[in-house]
């Protein structure tokens, strides 16, 4: 019982520590928060992707991360999206800089 409780406490501590560390950093290009942001943009733009083909970072500094992703569309073809995460007045911001269908 003590071992199970200890594992549970360690797990909780690691999760909380990870959340605290993430607060002061910009999201990775392939992170859940990045994909959630892109999902919101796709809904607004009425884009219906089926899956991610590729996600990669184009550049990374402490102040900005530039990313690109290629996604397969349910209706066929692909869409490419460029986006960035950056700091503005100590607040995390994002911007989609290109959303382009590919045949």
C-alpha cells in the first residue's frame, strides 16, 4: 500500500512540475496546445483535416517559435499551415501566418 501511494504522489508531483515548467515556455510545434490552437483555426476557416502528415519547427528562440505543418484533408489533397508562438507583454500569443491548400 505504501509503495502504491508513493508512486501516486511521485506521479502527481511530476505532472504539477511539468505544468509549472510549461507555464514559462512557449509550446512545442507538435504539442497538444499547438494542435488545439490549430483545430480552433480550422473550425473558423471551415477546413476539415483528417490527419497530420508532418509537423516541424522552422526556427526557435526564447521569444518565438516558428512552425509548419502539413495535413491531409478528408475531401482529398493536403493543406499546409505556418504558425508561430511568441511572447507579447509576458503573454503567450499565436499567429497563423499561412494556410494554403495543396492539390
